[in-house]
């Protein structure tokens, strides 16, 4: 599973895998245990942290030592499903959710697409994510190019 995390405004991609009873976070063994309400003991890559976590509107405030971080978490799979089910009117854009490199373009300008159909595949931090059409329609603009580097939020295609 790949999550997009924004830490104090900086986007980070987090890859989580389950290995039996253990978690692997971006290739490092990880353990999280709630020791008191809202206080967690975290072991990540051989380092130990104590984190206090509070829900703040649509984000989380995480305090580690004397540092406080505002964190937002997005599961791109959930975002893709939500967007894929939209039946919005007019043009809708497909934007890069993170900085990365386009490894594959799955459509051409002028192609008819279905909601949820793959448009392009972007790679970030050695993980690949498929970007999907937000609605059925036709690809009226396609700026995604294989091998191109893209910034977070960059428009890669427009569906009408």
C-alpha cells in the first residue's frame, strides 16, 4: 500500500507492507504501539521515538520530542476510486499527485476513456502509481510524456 503524506507542507510517499506480524515502511522494519491514549512508541529502522498524536481538523498534529509536525495522509487508491466515480460536467483534469517520473502513458489525445480507466503511470520513490480518468469522456489534452519528470499538481491530461 502506498500513502501520500504531507508533513508541514512537504509531500512524501510512504510505502507500507505487512510481513507477517511486522510492518515494513519504505523498506525499513517498523513497529507502532499505543502505550497510552494518543501516545505511541515507534520503532523505525532501529531508532525509537515516542509520538503524541492529536486530530486537528482534517490533519494530525504529531509531537516527537520538542518538535510538532502537521501531517495529512492520503491513500491514492481511495482518491482514485472517488475521482473515478465522479460524473462531473465539463472538463476535468488529471494531475500528478506527487513529483515523479512518467513511466508509461496509457492513452492518446482524442481517445475515449471510461471513468477509472488508466491514463498514465507515474513513479516516485521507486513506486509506481496509475493515474485514472475522473469521468467518462474524451482525452482533449495530453501533456504526459514517457520519461518526463513532473511536479506535484502538474496537469497531465484533460478529459471532456
